[in-house]
C-alpha cells in the first residue's frame, strides 16, 4: 500500500506526519499535482484556510486534489482542512475544494486567544478524545449523505461523507492516534 500524503503547503503538516509515522505508516509531503500519484490516503492539515486555498490555487492543486478525492481517495481534513474540503463557507470564502457537502463557519469558537482543549465523544470510539480547538470552525449544515460523528457544546465538530473524514479540532496535537487510525482503516477498506 502506498504512503499517506500530507498536503504540505502551509499549516501543521509535520505534526500529522509524525502522528502517522507513530502509527507505522510511511508518509509523503504533497506540494504539487505529481506528488499525489501513488498515495493511498490524504491528510489536509489545519493552518490558515485562506492561505492554504490560495497556495493550492497558485500551485495548480485545486483540480488534482478535487479529482483524487472525488475518485475515492480516503481523506482526513482537520480544522482548516475541514474548511478547505467544504462545499460552502459562511460569509467570506477562501478557495474551496467543494467535495464535502457541508456549510462551515470559520473561527466559530473564537480567535486564537480563545483556543481550548476539551473531551470530545466521537462515534465509534470507546472513550473521548481530547479535542484541541484553535480558531476552530464548526459545521452549520450537513447534506443528506453526511454523517455527524461528534459534537461539542451542541455544535457539529466532526463528520464523515463516504471517503472523507473531517474534524474542527487538531488530533495531531495530542498523543491519541485514533482519528488518524480511522483514516488508515478507511484506506484499508478502499
């Protein structure tokens, strides 16, 4: 099975690589369309969603990423990655892949100094994970094929639609590998 690609345009891609490598998986940084060949899954990290979208546009990554994900590439998006995957963003909108049938609100839990950690109960996991929320988005609307996997304070913070898994928090900033393992399980099922 090929390596897991981590979009490495901006944000915390190194932390995702470290989490995946702790799970025993080979990773590859994705910066240009040719890097997508031979990857068996993809992570779109947190960071600054507008910057990620602009750089993806600049490097010709929007359509290749969209095509790979629509073709079934198992994909995990965290925080800004959730925004980048979304069909629509409330108010201002950075460039989006529009592959996940959700509407997202950016910075829904406050600004940088409002960041926090809190237990999050995720469907399918036997105990809560620690959700690290940094300028986190929330999902305000889901399409009919989107399954809500977790909420925090009655706000949707994790969803799955087919081969796409997305969360508003940062699992790569904890020692808990279960969210990454969910992606790896999707890769095995693919």
